C-alpha cells in the first residue's frame, strides 16, 4: 500500500483536507476522492483544457498538477462558480447562447473564461479566442462559446456599474 | 503512473542534498507540464520528484543594479510575459515565453523547465542564447555558470551533473541601441511546436551600423544552435538586404534538420533563412527605436 499524504487547501472557498498518494493528480483527487466531477478528463496531456481549474487564481490543467502540489493553495473548480442557486453570469450566458452541446468541455471553458474575465473585464473577440485556445470543443464549435463569453463580460461590467474601457482597436 | 516520492524543500541546499542523495532516481519538478506527461507515459523513470516551487529564492524575477534580469527556476512563463520591464527590455524573450502552450500551460511552465526538458524546439532557448543568457547551477560542490548555448548536449540531455540544480537564468543587461526578437513558424497560431524557431539580438553603433549580433536556431539540429557566422556577417553593415541575405545563407549552411511529421528537412533549411532575415530585420527595427 502506497504511503498517503495529508493535504490541506482551500477548495471553492472552504478549508478542505484529503489524503492522497503523491502520484495522484489534482484532477484524480477532485473527481475520485472529493466527488467533484465537474472537472473532466479529456486528453490527460494538458492539450484539451477539460480539466481546467483555478490554482491561486491562475487557470491550470488539473491533470498536470499533482494533488500534493496544491497544499496550502486556493483551488476553484466549476462547482465553485455559482453562488448557491444563483448561476455565475458566464454560466447564464452559456445557457442563453446555447454555447454547449455534449457539455464535456463546458466546465473547462467556464473556468478558463472566468480566469480571463477576472484579469481582463473587457476583452476583444480576438483576446477571447486567443486566451481560450487551450480549451477544445468537439461539437458546439467555438463561435457560440466566444459570443457567450463576450456577453457575460458585458453583463458583469454593467453589474459593476461601468461601461468598460474605450477600445483602441 | 508508477509510485513516486514527493519532496517540497524550502531551500536550495535542501533541494541539492535530496537530488544528490537520490542519484538518478530524482527529478526536479517545476511547472510539470512536460515531466508529468512523461511520467504518465512511462518515458521518465523518476521515482522521486523534488518540487522547487516552495523555494522562495527560485520564485524571484528580479533586476539587479547592473540591469541584468534574474529569472528564478520556478518562475512560470506568465510572470515574464506580464512583466512590463521585461516586455520593454527583452521583447524577443517575452515573445518566446508567451508562445509556449496555452494559457493553462503558461500558468505553470517555467523558463528553466523549458531549458531542462532539452527539446531542440524549445521556444525560449533560442531567445535566451541570442541574449547571451547564463544558466546558474547549484550542486553539492558549489555553484557554477553555464552559457545557455552550452547547456544542451543532446535532445533531453543537459550539462547538469548528477545532484546539480538549475537555480536561475540570468539575462545580462542590454547594451544601448540593442534589441532582440524571436519568431517561430508553426502551422497553427497557438498550441503548436516550432517547425523552426529563430532568436536574434543586434547592437547598433551611433552611426546605425551593426556592432554586434547573436543568432540562435531552434528545431534544425539535435540542440539549439548558436550561429556565429550568420551573426558575424552582420557586423559593420547597416543590416541592409544584402547583409540579411548573407546571414540567412550562413544560417542555412549550419542547419542540419531532420524530416518528421512537422516538415521535411529541405523545407526547414529554407525556412531557417527566411526566419533569420525576418527576425534580424525586426530586431534592427526595434534597436532603431521602433515600437
């Protein structure tokens, strides 16, 4: 039996502890030990982005992070986006724009888009496409996803009482 | 993935002691974006991972009094790409760092890891070589410096001795009227690996003539190549078309690319000349004060 290590971290704003083997990825622990199955395993090589989570506010592929590396850090998964029953504006926009079909890539897109909007509340379409290049979708196509992210950005800026910066492009 | 032991030392001496004690079974874990894939694929036999991200000293991205940039071995690409002074001072290096993988990969992958992974197609390596950057390694017998162009010995093999840790990459202060540039060719705009990548830096005299240059070629040989002859033909010229042609020719002459799924060898050799021309011209434009 492999030695298991205790890991303490902040997961979706709550202090959390778990036991894991050093070889287990953060994705495996989230899904198999903590029952947070929103994050998906697509490629397991960091190419598809379906396992995207925030680690200290930066978007990472949780298949390329060992769970032990997350000790003492803040992790946000797609389960941490909604506020109780109230969906995050990105989630609402994805529904309104039909920005999903099978849904496997959706959690990763939502988390990556949140990371983008947290840093850049008023991205251009080009910026959205560039920043989300690490998330692959095999059915909806990217257009609706990009439109949903831009719409969510507008909603969030209006909610914050600003029209956004003047765009120089 | 096979069973592994994980250590997260807080200091460089602790990390070096762990590396030295475990001989060939230990590997340094920084961003993990190459290493964890290799472990899962069974192509890396490491039994002990030494995570260097808890070492404060290795997380620093700092400028010293001379104007040199110190990039700690645990600094992820995004920190370099978002650093204003780095963008203004070493735009070519920042370009290279910002090209690696996706936003997700940028959050984790490090410049030092890009070097240590030892790929001949690594994007930051030609940019670092063009800038005359130096690798600082700490081992059981002290520290030593290795020029970036001597760091790679073969694909996946570096000059680090057993027990040695790459602690930082130091980029010397830029000379007046100098600038760098890095470009690569890929079939896709993002999330791809260089078919050919070229880094260059040029320095101009007060009369606008080139006084020094460095050119490095990626993905055209088993290791990233410094191209001294290509750089040498530029010195004394105004970096006009004829000079760029001669540099392109000299670079093509030392390229010894392979044919693989990305491109045939002939195509890579031709592309080497094209990119050398473009990259030197852009570095020159920047050195003349163009934004």
